């Protein structure tokens, strides 16, 4: 439970870091090709949160209408459910996925954006809005992964292999809380390793 608190702190850290530049949206500007990666290492737990435009993860941002689009959306969700294809850690750390939660754009969420986003207050208090978007209706998708590591001292970084899975994704802004303190950086297809 402590790791959940730390992940929320990392998310708040990220929102605060982007606040001055993007006051109107706590996740920063919606920019195709640019995702966000938050991570927390707490004891033997590693938590990773990935958020990116649905256009990069699915191929479109509108509600899936045709059978082809529905199949493409299902394929994107299936990819998010396979984090071993998205991230790589030192095998000596012995990290095993223990929990995952998808934050997928709702397929049927296609409406006018001239209203406040209070949707279901009880649901939003429990977890983040599962269809983050800005005034233009751009949807974000993502997932949260929790790993338990047998030898956390060997967990000294990660490799973001997701760039080969999502070729339109050009960069990830990274923020993290590590045993040594906070970190921030950027990962790209040619510089996809983060060490700590």
C-alpha cells in the first residue's frame, strides 16, 4: 500500500512539474508521439504508470465504429496487457508482474465537450478518469503495472522496448521516485534505457 501512496506522489510531482506550462490540463499537453512514464521503486516493489495518446497506442482516438476499428482497439488493449513486450529489467532482479490495471479510452465516449467533466464523482474518487482527453476530444490510454522483485538491489534500471511495439511513439517523459531520490528524463527509440 505504501507503493500506491508513492506512485500517487509521483503523479502529483508530475502534475506539479507541468502545472506552470500547462495549467489547463494536469497531465500536460496532449501531443501525439509523446507519452508519459511514472515509476516508483519502494522496497521490493516497482510500480510503472504509462500514459500515451490513443492515436499512438491504437491508431485513432475516436470511438471504434467499424469491425476493423474494434479489432484494432482490442489488439491495442491486448498489447497493454503484455508489459514484458513494453519494458525490460535486469533478470537478476527477479521482478514478476503482480498486478496491472488498464486505463483505456472508452469506446463509446463520443460527445460534445462543452461541459464540466464531473461524470461520476464516486468513480473518479476511486480511480482516475479512464478516458483522459482535452477540449478537442483527444483520448489518452495507458496502464499501471506493479512488480515484486526478488532481489531489488539488482533493479538498477529499465529498458523501454515499447518503441518497437508503438512505432509512432517518439518519446516518453519519465518521472520517478527511487530509493536514491527523484528522477526525471526522456526516453526515445534511440535512447530507451533509464538507469538509477
